[in-house]
């Protein structure tokens, strides 16, 4: 599992669970870009937009946590 964070949100990705539906890449390419390493940039959008996209992950491979 990989973890990507900033001062407002933490996004975790479990590649063993991912079914590669591509929803994250299609919905929020500024954050989720497989041509980049690391492929998740939590500074690419607002925490709200990231949370909404992660919540729509069909496999649950992406999860998020708000940082207080």
C-alpha cells in the first residue's frame, strides 16, 4: 500500500485491490496520472475534489483520510 499526503488529506492506494477501472484517472487527472511517479499528487486538486473521486473508487483500492 502506498500513502500520499499533504497537510489536509492522506490518500492510500492498495494495488492488490485495484481493478484498474480508471475512474480516478478519468475524473481527476491532475491528481491521478499513471505517467507520473508517484502517480498520485495530492496537491493537484482540493481535498474536497480528491475525497469525492476517491469515494467513487469501485474496488476500494483508494481510501482517504482528512488531516485535522
